[in-house]
C-alpha cells in the first residue's frame, strides 16, 4: 500500500464523504428541530426555557400571595 500524502487526505473521497455526511446530519437535525417546534407550537406547548421562567414567576407570586394572606389575617384579627 503506498504511503498517503497528507495533502491528498484532506481532499480524498472519504474526507469529502465525511464532510458531506456531517453537513447532512446537521441540516437534518436543524430541520427536525424546526418541524417539531412548529408542530408543538400548534399544540400550545412552550419551550423549556419559557416553561422554567413561568414556573419561577408562579413560585414568586405564590410566595407573595401567602404573605398577603397572612397580613390580611393579622389585620382581621386586630379589628375590634
């Protein structure tokens, strides 16, 4: 088997095939992600980051409501 030239390896059919397959895999992944995103948007599902943001907001609001309920109870008990 003849020794391979390093410059020849970078343009070999195997290298080009590997490059093409990698590009195809990335394009496929992007297309699938876009298709799933639009399909899920039609169903009304939110992206994970939006869901986590809304969950944190709900938690803070729940805490505030509990504090306000305690204050209202304390004011009601203080009335004659």
